[in-house]
């Protein structure tokens, strides 16, 4: 086995010297003040080992990473019928683009771009009696951690400024692909994006996708076939118009968020989370992408 501890430490030390760290997302005002100097890595191995470095224990806004968790919950409740309302193709477009949505009659390219996540949010709003609470409980159970919560300030901040998400939701509505009202679906979506976790909690939350559907307490959350499909979507769509680059450089299923977090995993081996809030021009963490590239290169542990 590679010496994980010294590998992640040396990656962290080397990248942390970087003065070019990308730009913190400012379009959600509440996120604009986050210090770009934060940088943490947490590795959670299925064998039981874990390794950590830097700011791994500071909570951050997981943003789009939450789309995988809402998809998992919707998939487990609704089964394959969700694929009638959302496709499984990479978009090659930024996360908040709506041009393909219009061209393709309101069927979003995949559930990991904003429009697709709004359809998944609509499924959960329809199926759950208390959607926000039940989604939060789902994530807490998955992670075995009741301290996980929404940051309401972040949710409200995005509610005030999330015009592109309003536009996408109205477009979906105009095509008949949103059953609930726009405000209710967006309120749910902005809250799911405003979940806060640290790197360790994130690796715990995603453990089930590296462990054939079983969480760290060994409870089944998805079937193996459903896990395969979600991991395939993360590999092909998890980084929007940089999904090819992530597969090329890193070679793992993963998901990024504009809060600067990235989660990635190697089935049956590990989940790994990085957090560095500076983003590249595609909206993915600048240092996080590099850290994961160096990690899979040094350990030779990618799906390829
Ligand atoms: N809440 C953000 C949005 O909808 C999530 C985007 C992201 O993390 N890429 O714009």
C-alpha cells in the first residue's frame, strides 16, 4: 500500500505555497468573504485507515456536491422513472447554462447540472412530506452525524440572487417538467446547496458510493446497480465542462461545488475530499483539482 499519509502531506505542503489559488465565488454574496487560504484534504479508506491534512475539519458550503446526495435519495425512492425527466449525458456547458434545456424541450442533460438538480429537487418535494427535514435526515443518517445542518444565511443569500436558477426553473415549468411551484422547488434546492460539512464529513457521506451502497454503519442506501449509475454520472458529468479534464487528469468519479469542495472516490478503496475555496474559470477548486491529480498519480489508484 502507498504511504498515504506522507503523500497527502507533501501534496498539501507543495500546493499550499501556491499564490495563484483561483477566485472565491462571489455570485452568492454570503460565500464571497471565505478566505482563499483555506486548504484541507481528508482520505477515508474502506480498510478503516484515514489520513488528513490542513483545514480538513473546517465546515464549508458543499453547494453542488449536494446534487449527488439528493439524486441518491430520489433514485432510492422513485427508481428508474427519474430518467424519464432527466437525461444522463454530459452537457459540455457551465453548471448554470440553460441553452440546451431550451433546445432539448425541458429535459436537462443530467442531474448534476443545475437544471437537472432542480428536476430532482421537484421529485423530492413531491415525494417527501417535509422535504427539507427529510433530506437533511437522509444526509445525517448516511453520514452518521446529526451535527450536519443547512446554513440558512447562505440559502437565503442565494435565494435573493439566484436569477439563473429562477430562469432554469421557469423554463422547466414551461416545458411541463416541474410539478411543484418554482418558489417551493428553489427553496428546497437553495437549502440543499447550503448544507455545510467539513472534509471528513464529506468522505463519510460519500462512503456508501465507494462501498457498494453500504454506509459506514453498514446500512444499505442504494443497490449496487444504482451505485454504478451514480458513479458513472459523477465521472462523466461531475465537473460540468471540465468533466473530461477531471477524468483525464484524476481518473475518478467525483463532484465539485462552488464552495471550493471536491469529493472523489475509488470504488472499494477510498473516498477523498479536498477543500480550497479559490475556483478556476470553470467553477471548480483550483488547488483541489491539482491535489487530486497528484494523489492518483502518486498512489496509482484511479479507476484506470
Ligand atoms: N447553488 C449553486 C448554484 O446553483 C451551486 C453551483 C455549484 O456549486 N456549481 O449556482
